[in-house]
DNA sequence: CCAAAAGTGTTGAAGTTACACCCATGC
DNA sequence: GCATGGGTGTAACTTCAACACTTTTGG
């Protein structure tokens, strides 16, 4: 896949960037989409970073986030929600980051504040393709991430918090799963996001009460235990509930 | 659009500003602190704006918000919480705003993204004093505000939403009141923020269960009806609850 | 037959909503 | 004495947390 961006009649703004925290789920754990910046010549430091880059002066922040995500990973047309703005003056304190910026930016020393966005996507439908200064782009389990470029680790934590909040008031987690899924997979997803165990029976009861699932007549095959029923969303109710939200999904 | 980006660390950054949404309560309704920019020479448009200005390259965003608030209104040392980043390229579309910027900025045409902050303060303890480019600074009832400079009206709406969310999980609303207050005043405050009526008895029950109020032996005087008992906070419990929050103050 | 995950109900406690009347004061 | 807002309790209902055993499959 290649990206042909219509020529943008505007300059990069050296002071404002966007970064994207794209969450996925591999049926085991929560993952996030990172780019690999490759070996940085002389300096040690984390190679991985959130996909992000400077904005253009004539695009709004949401558009910039989508463009940058597309340019670096090939994912496009994704609804992104803002996490917030980050940008301590010492945000670029790692030598490796400084050096890397010199290789890709016109004004590597400029003060940059970055606006972070996040969202959730069904991993299996999005195959990231690295390009531009991303040497590679791939899903990484959130719990395995120990450090990232710049202040991206901090941004990731903030995004995780937002996600925890959001999952309590909207049925967002659902579209991280394959089209047909089991309640146990959904259960594991909620536990991954909230980072704590949830009672199986209580969880199932609550979820079913939301009335957004249709159980299929189909079962898992080939598993060495009692096969689970498969479910899918009731698209209509799901949309409705996404709009209205629920005040109290008190996990 | 041009960028004159200085590498010197103590310069104003032409592309990033902060704006502050400071909420107060006048015992009747929610208010917000605005500055009056005065008559703008030839153009019509709103005179009022949120206190805000460009950041310096060597200060972090939180510090910038505090500094700007102090410079424009004299309020200082206030805990501010981020609302988010705003900054469509067409954010400066009113002629009056454009003209005003020419009078106060070195690069009035620069693309600016702004980071909004909000907080709540006890009005009676903070007497705003306008200075710098603010001709006046004063509390204005939120419901009376119909338009503001730039995209400040939109920012105000976003801050109100944040406030609604926050009041459901933390006892923030309390410190908008005078030191001694009645439960009815607190009740009215919650209704103002949530913008809907709350049952009197249920409200009182819930609030009291939080166990952060001490009832004084003192009563209102001079009111033409049964005088109310006065309350104050239990400072210790209040702090504790502010830390931990409550998952479920389900109004 | 064993291992592994799926699936299923009840109970006691806590919380939620809705609702109507008397009380103390100033004028 | 009247207008005004202050103050109080209960009942029906819903929601919540805690908890253990049987079922179905693959190997």
C-alpha cells in the first residue's frame, strides 16, 4: 500500500505535533500500535515510539492526527479522540531522541507541544504498513512496554486512563474483537483494560443486560474444552448505546 | 503564513497559547471569570474573552496557564486541570479578533493552537484585578454568556462538560462556597453544574453520607423563612475523598 | 478419564427513586 | 397570618457482590 498525499499547500508547524495511541486486542491482552524508528546512529535509547509528527498550519488537529497515522502506519479513516496536550520543555531530554530529531526535522531544537489522540480498533482488520520515517509499525502488548521515545510512555499511561474511564460509560470495547466472538474473549478484554479481575457470572449478566449482543447458533470448534457459543453485535443497539452511554456500568 | 521561530528559550512561542476557564458560584448560579478586551477600534464583535495568552518556550503548559491567569486577572497559585487542546485553523475568523490580535501580538497571523485549563474557586476569596491587555476582569454568570472571542465559547462548553463529569466522582463543588454555607446553597450549586433539578431529600442524604460536612451550631439570620443550619467542611475527610474519589455519586 | 474452559442462580446487603407535610422566621 | 424556603422518613424497587458446581470437548 502506498500513500499519495495531495500536495499540501502549507508549512509544517515546528511547534505543534500530534501523537496517536491506537489500541488493539489480540484476544489475550491489550496492545498498542508503535513505530520502530530503527537503530539510531550513536546514541542508545528506546527505538519505539507512538506514531506522531508535526502538524501543517492549514489542517486542524483531528485531521493532522489522521494524516500522520496514515503516513506512518497506513491506517486511515479512524475516529480518534483527544487525550490532551503534552509538552514540558524538557520533553526531549534523551540523547537518542535529540539525535533522531536532527535527522528528520528542519528545526530539531524547537519547543514542541504535542496533542495526543487515542482510539480502539479491531486489530485483525488493520494491518499496519510502516512508511516515511517509521522503519516498522506493529502491535505491541501494552504490558510489555517499558519505555518509549520522548514522553510517549507518559502519554500512553494517560491514554490508558482515558480508556478505563471511557469503557465504564460506553460500550467501546466491543469493536476490538473479531466479528464473531465469545463472551470469554469479551470478558478478557474488559479485564485487560481495567487491569483487574471481574467476576465471570456478574460480568456476563451485566453485558447481556445491555442488549447489544446476538448469540449465534454457532459454536467454537477444535478447542480442548467445552466449546463456547459465538456472539456478534446488534449493530443498531450498539450504535444507540454508544450515543447515549450508560451512567453506571460499575465495574 | 510565516514562522519566525526563535531558538532563544525565553521567547513567546507564536503558535501555542493557554486559556483558563475559572468557575465560581455566586450562590445563585455558576459564573466564569472573563476579561473584557475593551472597545475594538473599528470592528464589531464580542469584547469578552477567557483569560489566555501565548506561552514561553521555557515554561511548561501548567505553569504558563498560571502565569497568564495571574498576569491578566491577578489570581495566582491555583490548581488548574487541562480541558484539552483546541485550534482549528479558522479559529480566528471574526474580524474583531483579527484586529485585536494585531494590536497585541508580534505575529498576529500565526497559526495558534491553544490548551485550555479549568478549575473552580471560591469567588469571594478571589477578587480579580485586570491588567496587561485586559481592560477589566470579572465574574459572569455562565448562562448569560452568548458569545466570546475566538473559539472561547466552544472551550467554555467543553469545560462545563468536564465539570459535570468531574463533580460526579469528586467532591469538587464544595470549595465554590463560602466557608460557612447551607445545604440549600450546595444543592443549588449541584443543580447549576449538572443543569437539572435534584430531589432535595435524596440530595441531602447523599451529601451527608460522604461524611465531609460538619454542621455548626449556628443558623442563618435575617432570612424571611426558617433559618438554615450552617455547615463547613471537614477539611481532612474532604482532602481524603478528593484523592480517592467516589465511583458512584449517581445523580 | 483427565484437563480445561464454558456455563449457570441465589441470596443478603446496599443503594435508588419517588413522594408530602410540618416548621421557623420576617414582614 | 401569610409567604418563604428549611427540614424530615418510608416503602418499593433495583443493583451489587459473593460464591460452587456441572457440562462439553480434545487428547
